[in-house]
C-alpha cells in the first residue's frame, strides 16, 4: 500500500489533504456532506479506513450506511459477472445511487 500511496501522492505534505482522503476534512465540512453509502470488502487493505470514515460521518450526524462484504477482496465490484458477492455489491451500489437521486 505504501508503494501505491507514494505513486499517487509523492509529496508527503499532501497525504492528509482532504482532497486525497476525505476523512481528513474538518468536522464542520464533513457534517455538511450528503447521506453516504459506504461499501467495503472484508479482505481489502483499505477496509478499516472506509469503516472509520463512515463512523466519523455518523458521529457528526450524517446519515451513513456502512456495508462490509464478507470474504471479498478490494476489486470485487469489477467481478460482478463472476462472483455473487461482486454482483451483490454492484446491486447495492446501484440501489444507493438510485435512492440518492430519488431523494435529491
């Protein structure tokens, strides 16, 4: 993961920039974000960050749904045609987007 971070963000001064990772945004800014659906995979190295972001939103009063997909790796969304858990995540993401537009 450090290799990917260093390729994406070679300047360490940008590692905590909210544009690169929204969890670093101020509480005031995060409290104003729209409701969120956060789907994370159990076997993803970024799982804990996704869960922490969802919990932070919830603690600030933002409606946030966090769903963890068991036994799933990071790229499961791209495996929706091959694995049931990938299809489930894709279906859930599509529903979340549809719900967001219906309430907007």
